[in-house]
C-alpha cells in the first residue's frame, strides 16, 4: 500500500523534505552564532564601560586601528579645543529618532597630538546645507571623558562617503580624513563624549550602547530546529493519511461491488 511513495509527486515531496531539513538546521546554527556574538558583545560593552577611565593616548596613536577589545573603553582626554576646525557629521539621529548632525571637534592634547571628540547630536537647520546652530565649547584647557570608538568607514558603517558636501560637513567620523584636513597627525579612532555634560542639554550626548538585550536570535534558532524536526514528521503523517484514504477507497469499492480502482502506477526514478 505504500507503492504510491514511488510516484513522481511523492518523490518530489521526499526530495523537498531532504533539502529542507539540513537548510533549517543550518539556519538554526546561524541564529545561534548571532546569539553568541551578541552575548559576547554585551559582555565586552559592560566590561569596558565599567573599567576605570584611562588617558586616550595610552590606547591609541596616529594611524592606530582601534581593536574590538577596546571598543567603548572609558577614556579621558585633556587639552584645548580647536574651534576653527569643528565640523558636523550628516544624517545622524537623536535618541528620539530625529535626523540631524553629530558635532565633531579636534582636541589638541596637552602632551601633544590631537584626538577627535564627538560632542553629540544637534538638530539640522531649515536648510540642510547650512551649518547648524552649535553651542560654543569652553575656552582654555578642558578634560573630556567618553567612550573610545573606532574610525568609521563605508565598509563598517554602510554610510556612503559623499563628495561635494557643504563646507564643514562630513559623512564619516574618520581620523585619517580629519588628519588630512588639519594637516597634522590625529590619533586613531575618536571619543564619544559622556562628560562634562553640556549646559542646556545641547548637544545631546549619545546614549550608551545597550548591553542588556540579547535579542530574539536564540528563540529563532530553536524555531528553525523545531521546523527541521517537524518536516519528516509531516511527511510521515501525509504518507499515512494517503495510505488510509486508499484503503478506505478500496474497501468502499469492494462493498459496493464495483471494481477496485487500479493503483496509480509508480514512475521509475531516474538518476
């Protein structure tokens, strides 16, 4: 009674089942790896945010690429702002999701060298090509605390580095680009300012990264694996139902005296 499994329809269904099972298992492991990456990142964020702040010059230097182990590391920088070369970074969002700018200013360190400070978010002017209203920075020597971040590139951020931008506007926060504009060395990466807090809450300081949410990836992994387990079960259920229907049809035909319907001919499987 299971000869129908060799028909074209059921062979195609069996092939589809064999393809779906490993695909779903692999998708489950993909989600598992994403979960593990998120957990490891949360642990790194928590550790680096809680670490005692260190001078930025101890972690980076001109041309240095910030390693992932130092992302979000609490750092300090003491020096004087270079107000003549303050720029804004286009298409950045506030905590509420409004589009505006990030304010980027060089800080000339007291021991030599320059570091970029991301002061935070300000709203855009009515004219997108106009320089926004940015509160002035304190004069004289200041000490800034913040989170160390890696240079942005199109590859890592997905932001296209547009040309022909208005004066004092940029798309990416990149120390190499700013070093070229300043004609002097700039240490790799930049500082996302957390203190001191600005008067009037402008610019709006950037929120700390989320280190508590692990996302739905583990749940998605379990779902894919359950789907993988359910596919062969579904195939068996369908096959048993088909067999039952065929047996009932044969029994009815015999009871009514009608000739028993011929079973569907099985088509030979080809290589």
